């Protein structure tokens, strides 16, 4: 019964919020970038996902948000609390519901297998930043089991290379890209502390199929999520993208290890 109630809530929310979201995006009316966040918030509500934030997402200037990646649920969770566009693998566009929702949030889909497109994809990301958009990046390049952070792929930070040195626009105003590491932690599942025994109920990784996993997830009563916004830093503080990647990974790991250790004890 719980599963069907959640599906009904999803259908109602989408029925109410999708039409204005699509219309505003098509016409590019004021506020069209904000509507997808209301959709993501409604999806969290429908799925009984409770999100608690620590710190604040940087606003007011283009920011690259860098987060660990645990599940397809990360999309609606971060889409709910961050005003930005996702950078995601191209196959995500085929995901049921989430794939379509991601297009409404103007996700940049990349294909890491096609090296011929890397330059064009990087240019698109840089153009978004120049237009004032923030980006949300999962530099692990895949999902983990939620108990650790996988090695970051420094190549995914290539979009930041134009900001290694301070720049100025045509009017002499400084151009600076801020980078904010974000630690995503699945804290409680069914009102019980998340641990290595039950994390697979929410974490989607390895060769798990998304359909069966989501069907099982619908049976869960509730999930508590922590989103930790770490201190933002300027891109030009780092000489190379490798240095930036290492800094972000260590910062995210620090919060992850401290919180997960207490949950597993």
C-alpha cells in the first residue's frame, strides 16, 4: 500500500508542477530556472526523503558544486537544495522520470567515451558558467555504496582550467569561479541508523538495475539525508585541476569518514 501511495503522490505533484515548469522553460520567462527545484522538492516529499542541510550553498556567483555520488536519488536531493545545472553521464537521459526531470534543470550530458566531443562539452560547461549558471558535478564518475568516497577523476575538473589565473571581463570586473565541496550522507533508513547492512536499500551501485532497486526503495518508510556544504574556495588557489580534485576529495572524505564511522559503530 505504501508503494502505491508514494506513486500517487508523485503523479499528483508532477501533474501540478510539470506544466508550468515546461512552459516557463520554453518561453524563458522570469523564474524559469527556479521551478525545477520545486519539482525536486516535491519528489523528496512524495518519497518521504527528509533532507537536512549543514552550512549553505553559495549563491550570487557561478559556483562549481562538487559532491560524492551514492544513488539516482542524489539528483532530486541536490536538485532540491542547490540552484544549479547537473553535469551527468549521457545514459542518465534514459532513466525513468529522473532523466526527463534532469532535462528540465538543463543538465549537461557528457559522453566520456567519445573523446571527439570532450572539447565541445567543456565549452558548453564554460558557457553556462559565463552566463551565470552554477554546475553540480559528481567527480567519482559513478556511484558508491554510500560508506566511502571513490577516487575522483581529475579530468572532470577540466571545465575550471580557464579560471586558474584571475581574469577580468570586458568592463574590468574580476572573474572568479568558486568551488564548493558537498558531502552527501544517507543518515537514517526506516528511522534506523544507516550502516553497511542497510545502505544498499538506498545506494545504487555496481551492477544493480535501477527498476528493481527503485521498486524496493518505494517500500521504505522514510530516509534521512544530510547535505554538508563545506567552505567554498576560489579555483585560482590551485595550480592544476589535479590539486583541486585532491582538495575536494579529501574535504568530502573528512566529513564522510567522521559521520559514517559513528553510524557503523
